[in-house]
């Protein structure tokens, strides 16, 4: 039986202050990805800190920002890079997937940024997009670059808990983007933006095998971006041109859609917050807004 699809409405949580929106600062990212457009920010990589502050990246201008629960925005780092994804590593260090510079470490106290992985076997990355830490500290990240249906050569990498022995798990992805493991750490879900799919990758000590299709999303001007998994194993998928988060149960059935269209169409990434991790915080990148949505009805 096909489950009923709930429609949940997102609410405004915070909007980037005008004083932090950049109009005249040159950006190679804007020139390459949105030629001729006026882009004052492009937020992604939301990460909830233990103190309740939300950290986000601003891709075209190389900024890392911190937003307190009362809505105060602070630029914590401003550097020469294009940060896409960001996660806390077990132990408290923030790590960044940067399109220009690879995988970086950020000291949240000082804002100091240092490289972690800049290449693989002396070969530069195509353009890193997002990253995920499993419960044991294993790092997974996507190397998207300009791949797509015309060039399905995007990569997914893995590094063990000691962040050594970097390996390629997959090198045939049509634009690998957001990623997350299941709770058991036996499967990796990867958003393939240009094919509008979520791939399921079984994980083994020696790599992966029998990679399959978990879900297919509606096509459009873009596709699935950031991923998150709730405590029941439901998968939340941001669609970067539909203004929505699509929700799938562990069997791949759609059970909900979170509507963010009142705030913009470019819903790119998301993270859990709240006392019981029952609130989603969602970056709406075309408008510089952080939306939020309660998922209590999906958790029973």
C-alpha cells in the first residue's frame, strides 16, 4: 500500500541581514555558475553547534557564518575559497568541503582554516561538494565538479576514522552531491543532482558493490542536493529547484513533502535541531533565508 504523503509547511527562521549581503564583490563562482546575475549570497552547509548556534557557508564569497538562536549573524571566517558543505567532526572540529580547495578544517574558536585533503594521489579534485561523518568518525565526501549526464565521472571518497587511507568508492556519478549513511553504517545514500536520483551504496571494508537506485525525484532546472536522516531512518532530500524537501521512508516510499516555496525555490541543504532533533533547518539559497519545519508528525 502506498503511504499517504503529508504536506508540511516551512516557516521563516532567519534571513541574512542586509549589511552582510554582498553585491559588488567579485566572485568567480558567480561568473561561472550564474553569469550576469546579481548574487548577494548563496548559503549552504547548515550545521548545528552544541550551543544551539547554526553555522552556514556562503559559497561565492568564501564566508563561514554563525547564527545564534536570537538571530544574530556573525562572519566567523572569510577566505579564498568556495565552501559548499560543512559538518562537525567527532571531537568538535568543523570540516568543510570546498570546491576550490578540497577538504578543510576550521577551528570554530579562532576561524583558522587548514587543509585536510587537497588531492588524491597527486591528482586534484574536480570540485568537492559535501561531506558526512559516520558515527565511528569515517569521512565520506563527494567530488562533483562539472559532472552530469554528459559526463558521469563524479566521485565519492572515503577516509577512515583517523582521516587517512583516502579511497575512491565510486567514480561514475552524474553530479554526486549530498550524502548520509544509514544508522547502522552499512549503506551510504548519495544525491545525484543532474539525474534527479538518490543512489544507495552498500558499504564494505573493500569498497562498495551493487549500487542501486533508492529514489527518483521530479526533474527540473536542478535536482536533489543536501540529505539528512532522522532517528527512524527516514531520508530528507532538498530539491534545489522545487522549493521543497522530499521525505522517504527506509523502503524508498515518499511519505512527506516540506514546502519552502514561500521563501524561494533553491532549497539546498538541511540539518536537524531543537531539543529533540525534531526541527529541520533548511537553507533557501536564492533568497539568503533559513527556513525551519517541525517534523514531529513524522516521528510518531
